[in-house]
C-alpha cells in the first residue's frame, strides 16, 4: 500500500471528515462508518444521494453499526466532534460560520438534493483547511467542483480510485478538474482512516 | 497552492444586506448566511456580475431588484412535500379541527401556493372545505401572483401526484384540478377558500387568529434569534390550543417556546399551543 506520511499527517490533523457518495457507494460508506475509531475526535459529515419519499432506514442501520454517535442532521444543530452526521434527503446541507448546520430546499444540483457540491463548497468557506474530504463512487459529476474548492483552501482531498469504484464517473469528474490530491482504493481508504 | 480569490467576502455580503435594507426595505440581516451567500453568488455567476456591478444595479435599477428577490428567496416548493407530514396532519390534527365552527389556516412563506393548496385539498377531502379558510403569505409579490393563479405544469402535477399517493389520502390529486393542454388549474371552489397576500415575517405583525399555522422549510433560512422572534409572532397569532407545523428537519430550539408548545408529533414537528 502506498500511504505517504503527508496524507497520514494531514488526515490526523483534520478536525472534520467529509464523505460524498452516490450510486455504488452505499456499502463502502457503511463499512467506513462501521470501522471508524471510537476516539476519532473529528466530526464526520456524510452526504449520500438518496431518493425522497422512500422510507429510509439508513440512519438506523448505520447507528447500530457505529462506535460513534450518529444522527441525521437537523437545522441549526451545532457540529460536534466524535459525531457522524448524515445529510437528510430532500434538503441541501450547508455549514455556517458559527459551526452550525443550515438546511436549504433550493433547486437540486446535478439532479441531487442533497448535493455533495453544496456541502463541500460551504465547508470550504468555514473549515479553514482543517478537513479531509473523500469523494466516492457515483454516476454523475456532483462533488467535483466542491472538492476543488476544498483543495484550493488547503483541505486534504481524496477520490476513490475510479478503477476500484462501482460507478467511476464521480471520481473521474473530480480527477478531470484536478480536484483530487490523492486517489485511493477502498482498501487504502480504510487503512488511512484507521491511522 | 492555488488560493482562489474570494469572490464574495463576509464583509461584502453584509454590505449588500445593508444596501438592500436601505434602498428596498427588505431586511435580510438575520437570514442564514451560508444559504444567502450561495444565492447571491448564483446571481453574480448567472449575470456575470462582479460585486461592484451587483451593488450598482441594485441601487440604480429598480426592476432588477424583483429579479434579485426571486433569486435569493428560495421558491422551490411542492404539493404534499413530505407526504408523511400530511398523513400525520390528517390523522392527528384534522379530527380535532373538525370540531371547530371555523378553521382559519395561515400558510406562512407560501411562495407559489403549493403548500396552501395542499392544505386546502386536505381540508376539502375531510369534508371541511365550507368552514375553512386559508391565508397564504409571502414577501415576494410575484410568487403571490402565481399562487393566486393556481396553475401548475403537468410535469409538476405528476410529481405532486406521487407525493399525494404517499400521503395516504383516498382520492386522486387530479380530482382537484382542471387539466387543459399542458397545465392544471386548481378548482375554483378551492381558490375561493384562499387569500394570498404580502406579509414579511421579519417585520410585519399579527393580522388574524388561526387554528393552524403551517410554516415549513422557512425557518431554515433564518438565524436562531429571528426564529425565536417569529415563534413569538406565531404563538400570539394562534388561537388557544391551535396547531403549529414546522418542517420535518426544523425544531423549536428556544427553551422559552418549548414550554409554550406541546409536541403532537416529534418526527413531523407538529406542535400545539399550550394556554397557561
């Protein structure tokens, strides 16, 4: 495996972990949630594309398998460490300067609400580089622009290796605009998150 | 490292908010900044305006302001958005309301009227149309014009009909519309039960007493202090034991108002005014 010291140090110094995923990412995110250290000491924000009106047990399933407290985001809730936050369906999730979540029901981006771009862009405004962002498998190009903004602010930006992703379009879109500092296989992502 | 030049700084956003208040009388100072910034950036990108261009047209071009207002106020709405909310309303609140002589409903932040008409349809199907009346209010006069027309594209109606099905209502959404070509118009009997008018939650006062206030996915655009101020307005506008409905991801955060409302449904955020 090819994790260099730079990526490990910057991951360890991050106060926030952002994860964006769409088609083909669900199982991987589930396993990430399951394997995160109990004493992670970071806030984790997960944006998964999901359909509205489909009664979803994602939060329940994830919470049962996580060692860290996990919840669906409510408006104005303050982002805390050692908590995993899931973006609710049919809303965009933004982050305010005071470190609280703000929801938004404006137009879907890339047919998606929640949109990964919206959360990533908003995080790039407030997290001051102290953040690791991972963009996973997906069949559209949501998240690429947002990832670039995070990279430009000095955040550690990672995409799932397109060859490893069930749906390579989303990571590829990010690579195309040079938004990803690293491309890692799912095995490497797990290894990094364990350090 | 490629550090991108900030296109719209915090100070510049504040400057715009001040300017809009001064020149157009709309106060956005307690709006959630993350969302507001995103909306303003969108306008700047679409219009290819730099910050100073935007400032200039906002001061000098009155017609542009309406366009600006349409863009920064989020006017995305659906009929029967969150079908489970309408199901809860039907099961837990409508039976209670049906015992009243008159049911006055305030749909606050109604935009193009979808929520107001959803409530009108719900009341109609419960056999309460003749004794109910719905006031839809918004700050955007153009949106209110749309609401009064009650005309929606068939494409939208198709997605609303899906919501309606999930809400567990027995009829069919299209029973309430007249369909012509590619658009559907709300039946006039429902329109007779609605009144759409300008009201700014930030600055305007009580205008009636209601048995039900629905203000869903509006609070998300406001900072906490403003939310509390508007809760006060709602509390004072509700009849004793009246109901307040908020969006499913919104919640009463203020301790003062937590004590003044009873939770009827915690998942759908339906509350009832407690009389002390």
